C-alpha cells in the first residue's frame, strides 16, 4: 500500500515519456488514467488494474500506467506478472534512480500474496465540560397543568453542571478484499471526575464497499453500534448508507457526492423514543496540498417508532469544514454545523403544549501539532448553542480538550 501511494507521485516523473496518440485521444486516455488513480486511492486494486490495462492498450508509451499496474500486480500477489512489468519498465523507459529504487523496494518486500493493509489509531485526552448534563440556560419554564400557564422553577439537577473528564478513543481499519472493501471498529469512552452518572462509552463496527460504473462511483456502508450512559446500556444503533459520486465537470480538485441513508435508534432505558431517520445529503469536497474543505446540506425525516413526545419530526442539517497547514507541520481545522428539527405535534398536550422547534449549532476549532510520524498533540475547543421554543430544553455548552494521539503506519 505504501508503494502504491508513493507511486502517485513517482508517476509524474515518468509522464515525460513521448505520447503516441493524437491530442483528442490523449486527453480521453488521460481521463481514463485519472479514473485509475482514483481507484488506487480508494483501494479498488482490481478495478484500477483493469482500467490501467485499457490505458496501456490505447497508449503503449504511458509510463505512469505501466508503473502503477506493476505495483498493483505486486500488491495483489501476482509475482510473475509484476516481475514481467518491472522488466518492461526498465527496458522500455530507462527510469530515473528514484523509480528504480521504488521498483527495488517492491521486489524486496515480495509479491507472494495479497496482504490486507490495516491501520490503528489511539488517543488519550483530558478536558473540561461546562455543561455536562445539557442543563437548561434558563432558570424556569412555563407549563399548562390545568389549562392555565404557570411558570415553574427548575431544580438544580436541570441546571448546567461543570466537570472535568478523561477521554479515550481507539480505531481500527482493515482491508477486507483487494478491491477496496474495508471493515472498521471504533471505541470511545468519557469518564467524568465527579459526575459519574454521565459517563459514556460507545462501540461501533461497520463495513464499506466501493463500486465503479464507468465514471460513476458508489460506496455502500453498514454500521452497528452500542452506547452506554452511566452504568447502563443506553442505546442501540444500526445504519445503512449509499454514497454516489457523479462525474460532474467541477473545477480543480473539487468533488461532489450524494448520500442517502437510514438510521434506526433504539433506546433501552427510555420508553417511546425509538426512531427511524432518513437522510438525503449533498456534499462538496475540495483538497490541495495545504488546504482541504468540505460543505454539505441534508434533508432529514425522523419517524417515531411509537408514541414519542412530539411525534414525527422533519428537519435539515448543514456542515462546513476547513483544514489548513498553518506553519511547519502544524495544522488547524475550523468546523461549523447546524441542525434543525420541528416536531409534528405538541410535546406533551395539557402540560407542554408547544410544538417543539429546535436548532443546534456547533462551532469547533482544532490545532494539531505533530511530535513524530506517528504521534501528535491536538487541542480542541467546542461551543454548542441549542435554541428551542420550549425553554427547559434550551442549553449552551463549551468544551476544551487536549489529546495525545498515536497512529500506526
């Protein structure tokens, strides 16, 4: 895998080989080559191999395609074919020393069989949370217990509670097939110094499989998860998603995808709160060497599984994220998200007669300072503003966390 990633840079050195096609055909073949590079970046080695063979058939002097194909065949464990391709590259293109070294590394590592690539990441952090319990930002609320509005004070447990916490995260990602299917596990835990009632942990597992249909791409994924709160199993989640990438004529390094998904949430300690949420999301991504950005807008529909307070609800969500290298290897990230929900009926007829209308905004700022190739320090500040027409649910929160992160190569 490391050789394949290096090849994306190395092939630029080989692109100086003479072209053998007319200009129009060359441009069309270069587009085909870019599709192959995208397949490589997504781990779809079989698809990339087939596409590169088509490139070479149309343009036998496309040195980059020859090198990428040889490295893929080696990664797939086709040692004889990889060796034949390596020899052809040496004889036909007289590659520079950097490419010769790359070929030597691939041969030394061996091409005996396909080996799944796995990544492991781990983080440990300390943080402070100014509103652990999402306590209301107002001290009272208005109810209608007898048909007459009455203002009632909130007891201390419904007001913001402050505490410090320890956070732990572990991630594991591994190839499942040579054509880009991956499996992943993620564990997260947060332990508060005093407010143990709000300790939480989660475990999620899932698979992701990519496909390509001409210039269209499709990713299908399925995820299952468990969440605990306090000392009890609190929630079970299942989710399926499909992400479609159409071949739009977008400028530069911009990409667009359309995602549809369905999420089922089951609450194990609460009655009448189970739900099924459907989502349709459009997302733009932009990436350069020192900058990357994304923005998305989604339409949401949440169908209550039973007599949930407020019934069904509809809404929307928007996200924007910008990551940039600031100085040296230090990078910063700025992210904003907003989500709006409006219920279909009164939250609690005869007591809270309002139809719940909720908008949650989150602003996040992150600084990442690398300590080595595998370790880094991350400082994250987060601000949450949850505005509601039912005052008891309205809250604000600020969090600050410093983490040590390790990622296996």
